[in-house]
C-alpha cells in the first residue's frame, strides 16, 4: 500500500507543479512568447477550465475501464499537455496545452481516492488519501521554487519540460506499484445527484470557488507584485516561492490540528476573514518588503487551511453522492482559479498598478466568507425547526 500511496503522491506532485509552477515564470512566459502578462495569466484559467471540463467527462466513461487503466490514461494526458505547452509559440497552442494538462487533474484525485479506499485497512483510508494529497503540498514547497529558478536562470520552457518528463516517470510508477482493480459501485448515477437539491452544498461550492478565487487573484501575479510593488529582485523569487509553499504546507497542517477543537465551519469562515484582512494589508503595505512577505505567507497558508474543512463540509452535505461532491469541490476550486486570475489580470488591463490586484481578491474572499455564514444560518434554522418539532 505504501508504494501505491507514493505513486499517487508523485502524481499529485506533478499536478501541483503544473498548476502552481506557472506563477513563478509568468513574466518569462510573457516576454518569450510576446504576449502581455495578463494574457499569460489566462494560462492559469485555461488549466482550471480543463479541470472543470475533465472531472465529469472522466466520471462518465471511466466505469468501462479498470482504475489503473484510467489512471494511466490520465497521467499520459498530463505528459501530452505539458509537452505541448512546452513547445508551443502561439497563444492557441499554449492555451491548448494548458487545457489538456488540466483535464486529468480532478479525475486523478478521484480515481486515486477510490483506489486507496479499496486497498487501505479499515480506519486508514483518510490517512492514505492525505498521503496522496501530500504530494501537492510538497510540490508547492520544493517543486514550484525549483521551476521558478529554472525559468529565471534558463527559460520557462525548461520548467514545463521537467514536468512532462516527471509525469512520464509517474506512468512507470503506476505500472509498477498501483494494483489493477475495478470500481464495482452499483449506485445509479442519477441517485448521486439528489444531494444537489438542497442549498447547503451549493453554498459550500460557492465558498470553495470564491475562497480560491480570492487568493488566486493575487497569487497568480505574485512575481510581478513582489518585483514591481515590493521591490524584490527577480533573483530572490525562488526563495519567495519556497516561503509561499511553506505557508501552504503549514496552513494545511495547522488546519488539521484545529479540527479537533473547532467545527469545520468556524475554521473555514475564520480563515476567509484572515485572508481578507491579509489581502487588504497587502494593498496598503505591499511596498514594505517584510509586510509583503508576511501577508503573502498568511494568504498562501489560508488557501490550504481551507481545503480540509471545506472537504469535510462537502462530505457532510453530499450523502449518497460523496464522490460527486468531492469532484464538485475540485471543479469549484479550479473554477475559482480561473475567476481569480481573470479579475486580477483585469485590474492591469484597465490600467491600474500591480498593487490593485489585491482589491478584487479581497472582495472574492469576502464573498467566500459570506457564503459560509449563509450556510451556517441555514443549518441553525434547521436545528431550531427540528428542536421545535421534537418539542
């Protein structure tokens, strides 16, 4: 089982590199291909759209094949997408490469979770899935800074060529270490959609989407922000990306520690409030290097501190359609990436300075907190109604 978890963690490491690695080489990508930085930021959105499109399509057709075969196909798409992106010069080719490389993202998480649920001992499934997801957090801590360094010292294409080669090695690990099993679930697909008739899961999807959009509206342009607003040299961006990655890892760990003391709703809503305050502080004090690093670290920590509590809330409100709920969470997360990158870039397109990307970011994060408060209000009303009926 450990080898299977390691193989799946390698897969999520590659996904993390592909999704977040572009932030550290955005300016190099724009200069090399002759497009504007906001247009280069659209490549983040194309990846996210690939995730949104891919998750339901794979869910529809994957039952015809074994889980291992499906996983191999998905990782192969990662290789193709990143290779196409690496060698493209036109905007259309770049966009197609990002769309293809994003297509398997959500499905790899879903298929990996099903595989681990079948081979992990009782009570160990959550730990096993956490081990798989750990690959993405390590990617943000080590892989993305490495990609940033490669892009700065050599060329951004080296970054994505490395990702494509790494994904090819992931295929080998899947062949060697992932068992060939099938998903024999007999639940009818239509029955899994019943939970969507209630407003609660939609509010959680909204909180997931807006929460990610808020951080990404700023983080998508972290390099030009740090260089043009905070006054850092491009040479220190590798270290800055490592700091942001460390924030993501520690935010995930800290959120897990808090889960034994506070409800998922309280953790998520409070985290969104902290992110809003941090983004406003970035707008006000971004020109000060220390403040910029501290607030950026807090924003990135908040991004992954939201993951666990929102996932728990989705599972609590997706009875009978847990896997569909999890896939919907991935779709909302990545749709948020696209929305955030668009609104952050829009501020530059409209002629504002780089510091202004934090304002739509703060509004989006506030919308996420509002969605969670509305969810809490609905839950409180239901509890009161049930208490009254019992009385």
